[in-house]
C-alpha cells in the first residue's frame, strides 16, 4: 500500500529557473512528482544526480538508481520498479536542464528526449541523426536498473548466424531464442456445426494462440514514423464496482426498512407507531466516567467490599508503576482512607475496631484515635486490649482475604512514601504515627511479618520530618524492634529510621534513653561481615555519641559495654575496604654506556661453550654475547661478517659456518631492532641498523664479564676478560705485578717483579700513590688496594651490587664516567610505595564505613572531657548509685581509650591518603582531650 507524505518545501529560485526552461522548451513540467506515494523534491534529486556526475554516469552504473532511491526512502520491495520510476521523473523533468546548465550543451529535441521513455542513456551524445529508438516494448515501467545502460554492442543485436570460416558458437555472442512453439489445442466446444442465417456452414476456427500465416511488417524496424515509434499505450484503468446491499452485509438498513414497513401498516390500521429511540441517550451510555485514579479513590471510600477489592488491587499496581507521579495532594483523603483500611488488622488479633476522630473538643473512646494530635497513650491502649481466640495455623477464607487486602493497603502507602512529596504529606498526618505504632506492636505472627516490614519502610521515609520525644510511642516501638527482633531486615530498617529522626529539620535530633542492651548489641553487630548492617549501626552510633550525656553513659558502663574494645574496632574499620595501590617513581635514571668502535673477542671459556653448538644456534649465542640493541647505532655488514669468520674460522672444516646471506638474516632474527640497509653514496655502504658492539661480552645468562683496565702510562688497557673477580685479581697479581706463587699456593711477595715502574695502581688511571706521595707503597698494600676496584663475590655484596657492577669503592650509584670506564650500562632504578586507600565517592572524597567510623571516634574524643566533668559533678541522670561508687576520679579517659590505638592511627595516616585529613583532625582532638583531662 502506498503511503502519502507531505512534500518538502521546494526551492523557489530553482523552481523558477526550471519552469522558465520548460516553458521555453515547450515541454510539460511536473513540480510535485510522486514515486510509491512519496513526494520527490526535484532540487534534491537534481543535486544528488549531479553530485554523482550526471544522468549518463548514474544510468551506466549498476544499481545506481536504486541507491538514489534510497535517499528518498522508497523502500526495498519492488525496488527495480521504483528505481525506474525515479529515473523517469529525472528524465522527463531534469535531464534536458542538466545538459543545458551543467554540461553547457544544447539538449536533444524533445521528440527524442522527453517524448520517449527513460530507457537507455547517452543523452549527451544523442542526436536526431544517430538516435535509434530502443527495441522491445516501449514505455515498459518495469525496465530494470540492474545495468545502468543497455548494451550498444552490434554483435549482441545481430542474428546468430554462422558465417563461413567462423569459429562456431563459442566465438560469438549469445544467440537469440528460437521462436516459441505452440502446442496444438483442440476445440473443446461442441462439434455440432451451426448454420448461419446466410446458409453457410461455420467451420471450426483455430486456437487464438496459433501463429498466423499472414506476415506483418516489423514494428520495431528503423523506418517507422516517429509518432508510431513514440506510441505508449494508456495504463489500464481499474473498474469501479459497487457492492450490492444485502441483509448479510448491512443488517441495520434492512432492520430500519422493516420498522418503517411496520409503522406504515400500523398507521393504516389506525394505531400509533412505536416511538423511536434513535439518538436517545440510554442510562449508563454516553459517559466516559472517571479515570482509574478517581475510580480507585471512590471505590476505596465506598465501603462496598467488591469496590474496595477492586481499588486496592489497582492501587498496588499504580503505586508500583507510577509511584513517581501519583501524589497524595492530587487525591484528597486517599492517604487517610488507606490508613483507615490498614487499621483493620487489629481486628484480626484483638477485640477492637479502630476509628479515627477528628473532633478535638469531644472525649474519645478507647477505640478512637485522635486524628488531629495523635494518640500519646496508644501503647497503653494496645496492652489493655483483649486477644481474639484464633486457631494457630488455620486460616479461614475471610481471614485470608482480609489480611491480603490489608497488606495491599500498607504496600500502597509504602510505595507512595518513597516519593519525597508523599513522605512530607504523610508526615503531617498524626494518625500515621498511631498506625505505625499499632502495626509494630502486633503480636508475633508470620501473617504480619511482611506488614511490619512495610511499616518500618514507611517510618524510614517519614521520620526525617518528625521530631520525637523520649516517650513517643513510635520511638519506643522502634527501640523495641532493635532490642527484641531477630529479623535482620527489621533491625536494619529500624536503625535507619531512628538515625534519620529530625534529619530534615533545623533542630537536630538527640537520642536519649537508649537501653544498655541496645548499645551492647550495636557494638557486637559492628564485628559482623555485613557492610549494610555495620553502616546502619555506625549511623546510629554517630547520632548517639553526638551528645556528652551518652558518652558519659559509655564511660560509666565501660566494664559492661566494653568501650575500649569498641573503640579499637572502630579504629580497625578505618581501613575497611582498603585496596593496595602501588606507585612507582624513578630514583636513579639509567645511563647507557657509549658504543664500542671495535667488536670484542670473546674469552676462551665462552668460546668453548659456543663451539658445542651447531649453526645457527652458535652464531645466535655469539651475537647476543657480543652485540646489543641500539636503534641509533649501526654496524657494517663486512665488519660483522669478518668478526664472525675470525672468531669461528679456526674451527673449519669440522664446524662449518653459515653463508653470508643466511648470517645477515640471522642477525635480524636475533635482534628485533636490527635490519639490513644500504647507505647510498659514491660507494654504497651495507650496514646493519639497530645494533652496536658491546664493550664487554656477556654470558648466555646475561652476566657481563669483567674487563681488565690496567693501563700503564703511554699504553693501552690490558683488555682481558674474566667472569670471576678472583680470576681477575690473580691475573693482575701474576701478570702486572709479577708476583709468583709458592708451592703451597700462596703469593711470594718477596720475589715480586712489577712490570711498571714506579710501583703504583694503574687501574683505569687510579695512580693513588702518585696522588698521595705520603703513603707508603708496597706489593702487599698495592694488592689490598686493587681489591677495592673489583666487585665483592659474597652474597651480601651481590645484593648491594645489584644495580652496580662497577667500582666497589663507590657507595652511590655509578655516574656517567664510571659507566664509561666499565663499559656496562647503568639500569634505571625505580622505587615503589604501596598505599592502602579506602573507597571514595564521585568527588574523590572519603565515604562509607571508614568515614563514619572516624566521625564516631571524633565524637567520643571531643565529648570525653565534658562527659567526665558531668560524671564527677553528678549532673547526669544516667549513672546509678553503683556506677558512681565505682567511678575513679583523675583517670585520663582519652589516653586510656586512644593511647593504645595511636600506632594504628598513625599507620592509617601514613598509608591511607584518602582518610589522612580526617585522621589528622581526630589526632588533634585526641591531643586536646589528653591535655584537658
């Protein structure tokens, strides 16, 4: 089905130019064309096609018109027909305009352009002389756009006739289909011959689909007149059919006709016709009635059981789905009606039916609740009620129905109270306090457990708008729930409700008359691995410790309440949820040893290890021992190859070498940064970029050799390599100092014949005795001094020399000169510091259990001096005579409670950057308390 949309606003300037062009050309212009019921904006279509290089290019490209149609949302069903229709719109209205304005050419005459179909392309090259009308059916709307342009190849238009000497069918184009064969169809009419009026016999006629023997001129020939070639048949017009009215499809019409017929008969008989009720509004019809919200409200207040059930059922659903928009203020008496209905729960357990009275000057009966000021003696009334005898575990149908509907009423209040506007509205209803106290005071029964949870949820939302006295019935019920309940959910919600009392009021709440049993239980609950419950307990304790009187209670009952242990637990909670965080920082930057100009010769012991392996493993280990990665350095390929030959050529032919090409490839395999390059110049230079020679070789494990730096005056350094410092020392003593060994293996110092004169230390230009001529020099002293240039070999020294294998006399990290002298890189030294931060909020500030624990500790430290003064002056009513008798004056309670915990507090200060500012504040209060008590 076609969908009709409003056309876009056309471009006035473009429309004006296009209209003038068509008027001058003498062609028709359709300014509001449609394809598949969708309006086509000619300016938009023109811009899209021109952007794609014009009509001829789009027509020659496969599926291009379909993609253009997607810009107008023509759909994917019958896409070929819609694409051709869109092509026709452009062809009839915009093609000639494009040739004139974009290509600056004269468009073809309208007889070979607008007056023809859009089949084909090549409009820019179309003239009267070279144009031939396309073969096939003219004006076929199903002309596919699968190929952008019909083939113009002459071979495809010729008949498939084999010419002499041709290569057969395989060398020609596709042959045309043979004429369709028509099977004989006998005449199935009567074989009896009928005679015409003229007396001639009518002979049987052949079937209409047989091929006529008469020849007709080819309608597709090139010699047809132009008006015949351009002929397009009219599209078929659908027939307009009118339905016939019958009693089946229009019973009301026939019913009305029967009524009129009866009325005429009644009038003929002199009787009055039956009055018509047409157009008359019958009872219960024509009114939409109230919406669901008003309907439920009126049903709840009607007192009709069925209406009440209907209302409660829908109120639960509405409060759950639309609780954020359903406000009590918009529906007066809804909250009051729900409370009155939920109060029926008392009738299931007690012989009472609560009523709410809104008269202040009339005495109230025992079953009447004060709806204006509340009922302060509600708990005493409940205790005086008589229980109803009910069989345990047996529920009657009426009881089950009543308790279900009461739960629905309470659940509706609870859901709506989650919206702050509704909570404020409920807080202004005095009867809500009575209702909550009544529900929380119900006898223990599994039937009302859920109802009590609803009451506690409501209390949690509204207590922040209430201020409560110590004798408030609801306050006492909440304390009793915390004290006597074993239900975690009930205890948790009751603690939250108590902690939120007066939270949104200017006057802060003061928790008083809290029993010792509750404080002791709250202390114990902070030891549980229950974050939600611990958080609620800490909120309660924060309110409790905010006044000095309650801190005095903690100090006076320290033995029973174990205040010291509680304070220690709060200190442990300062690191609750902490996660280790390691931060690394650079202490000593690395220094890279300078590159060596020559390739070192590996020591004999390392060479023996290499000879044990075959190629390419041998060359791989040699490359790792002698070279290292350096993206800024390079080595010539000839020097690398000669060093390889010079190192292992002596072992030929037993250990054959790699070919030069394979060896160069192996370098790139061993080092990731190495790659062969050619440096262009007068003489091309072949290099390996990305490696450099080591100054000292290393073992396969990466351990560097020690290089002998004994450098006599005017000579080069010795340069021999030793892996062990002891071997290096023996080499210096025997070779350079000329000290022989005795038969027992000890050094013969008396027979020493040093090679250099004067006797001095020539290690790396040391010349210590030349710099200090006052020191006495001997072979023994010189030997002891040389050990200071060599690394220690014990385990302790190895740990100290982890990052420094240079001069052992250095106590700091090796500097650049030492790195250059030793030829060994100094690796960067990183240090790490581990902290243990606790969770933070979106502002990167402390939050959760650690922060509340610190606030409780701060309250205790801040209020201890005041509490001690109150106890010693006897101005607190919490202390019993026994407590006052046990009180010991002169005790510094701040030091007693916080003194053993200072170590932990300083640990938190040092390792928890999140809590550090708050811990600092706590330590300040501890210091103040210690000095004032």
